[in-house]
């Protein structure tokens, strides 16, 4: 169950990408990862490093994709 919880934002990203495109999928990935980090912080009281790294990757590369409107980035 923990593995599914950790991979859930990536899973939602690919579903949104298939049906709505890269820009919607990028926003879905960023928002779900951010929510996951906040929920983990509130429930467990600590920061999970894997989730923070995933959030950073989504923010950096997803932010570039949204800013430049270039699906290659």
C-alpha cells in the first residue's frame, strides 16, 4: 500500500496526459504531489525525502514545461 501511495501522483500524471495533454498532466502532477507532501506532514509529522524530491522534480521540469509551453522540456 505504501508503494501505491508513493507512486500515486505519477500515476495520475500519466492518466491526465493520456486524456488531456501535457499541460494539464503537469499541473495534476504538481498539485497531487504537493497535496501528498502536505498530508504526509500533517499525519506523520515529518517530511519524507522521497516525496520532497519528487515534488522538486515536478516543480522544476513541470514549471519549465508550463512556462515555456514546450512539451519537450
